[in-house]
C-alpha cells in the first residue's frame, strides 16, 4: 500500500469568528502530485502555511511522514521544501551564494558542492550559477526558487502558484520540471489555473470558503458534476428548419446555432436531459429530411465547468458554459 505522507484531519483555523479553514481532511500518498485549487480567499495559503509550519491552527491534527507537525516541528520541516508565492530570493546575491546560504540555513550535512550542483542540473540553472539573481529572467528566478526548496533533499514539495507571472514557454518548462520532480517527490501545488492541474496533477483537491468541496483523481473530476449531456453537431441544411427539427426531438432541452465554418453547414450546440442519448434518433430524423450530419462531438464537463459549479454551489451560468463550449469546439474541429 502507498505510504501516507501527509495526513490532515479535521483541520480548523479561525481568526476571531471567521473560519479561514473549516474542518478540512485529506491524505496525500507518497509520490502523488496533488493540485490544490480554489478561488481567492478559499483557504489555500492558510492550509499550506500550516502544513509548512509557518502558521498555528485552531484544532485538528496535521501529520507529515507519520509525525505530528507540532510535536516534531524540526523533523517535519526537514521533510518539506516550500516555494512560497513570492520566492524568498535575494537579488544582490549570485545563484551560487544564495544556494550556499540556504544550505547553511537548513543545516545540511551532505557533500555541499555535489548536492548543490546536482540540484542545479535538475532544475537547469547550472549556466547561470555565477550570475546575480537580480539579473535573471522571471523563469530562471522561479527555477532558483524551486532549487532552494530542493536543498536538503526533502521528500515533499509544497509549491504555491509556481507558474504565476511566467510566459508560456517558461510555464511549459516549469510544468515539465514539476512532473520530473514528481517522479521522486510528493508534491502539493496550489494554483488557480485549472489547465495546470490537468497538465501536471494526478489528483485535485478543490476548496471553497474554507471547506473541501471535491477530492478526486484528475481524470475523474468531470464526473463530480452530474448534468445535462451536450453535443456539438455540424449539420448541412437551412438553419431554421434544422433548428425546429432538433428542438422537436424528445429529450432535447435546448439547441443553439453556434457557428458557421463553411457555406452549407452550421454547428449547433444541443443539450439533452441527463441519461438521454439522442445521437441515434438525431441521425435518423436528419437523414430522413436529407440534412446530413458531417460532424458530431460530445462536449464533456471540463474542469472549468466542475470548478465553477462547485465553488458557486450552483450550476454554472449559461454564459460561462457557452464560452467554455465555444473555446473547446474551436480546438476540437467539429
Ligand atoms: P487563499 O490562499 O485561498 O486565497 P487564504 O488562505 O489566504 O486564501 O485566506 C482564507 C481566508 O482567511 C480569507 O477569507 C482571508 O481573508 C482570511 N485570512 C487570512 N489571513 C487572515 C488573518 N491574518 N486575519 C484574518 N483573516 C485572515
């Protein structure tokens, strides 16, 4: 069985009457990459700061590697490498000076030079080793931030918004790096970027207003929300007639023309009741009327839909859903 690295049980953090974290429980197994997702003010930083020993808590228990984080604060700190949202970098130090400084702060006892050079190779900063941190690009600075978290060989990495402010190429590089680090670390990564979770994480934990609202494997998250089925159908024929045929189908709850990509076909977004598969009757009725279907694609509930519905505690607005659908259909080639 997978070893439990982090065990948070009924964690509560209160400021006066206000609950920043309100009875959160979850476990993280060895080698997992878990995305910690939630809107601003949800309680992500509070939870991470508690886990990394920077903040006390009101009640509950937090164990890291089987050790209580209060009773074994020193051992626990050695097990965790932390990259805060604002990496603690000194712009007037060189990368070399800075990593040696962190090595001393963490009271490491490895072969100093070998340990630091290994980290520089992994995070690919060896080429800027002698340069001032203040003169590095944001992407390099972020990697130096990850390097400091790796000093001391912690088993667990806690990364707060690790790609914020990076350009698209740097984002890809840092995500690749996180995946590589995930091969031999347990990682908790906080982010508000939903696609980041899909790109990097095995599992996603969503919190809202201090409460845990979802904890699922990334590939299963779409099933967190039961809802109507949606299809994008590209159909040849006059829009008015096609629309009225589609709308007359039993089980269809709404139809909307969402785009015309060539002269004789139009793409429609068709929504039907949960549990009703309208594809076969749709094919028959359109064939009978000589309106060929030249493209058909199911539109699954993406992480964005799930996130919106969970954090809003209600179904996403029609506008938000349509925006997502359009974005996906243009990429999906309906
Ligand atoms: P997130 O990181 O998800 O944006 P936070 O953990 O920073 O959320 O904050 C959770 C809630 O706790 C917010 O409503 C925030 O205003 C509140 N909070 C955080 N720190 C304090 C504090 N020192 N005093 C009072 N309220 C706080």
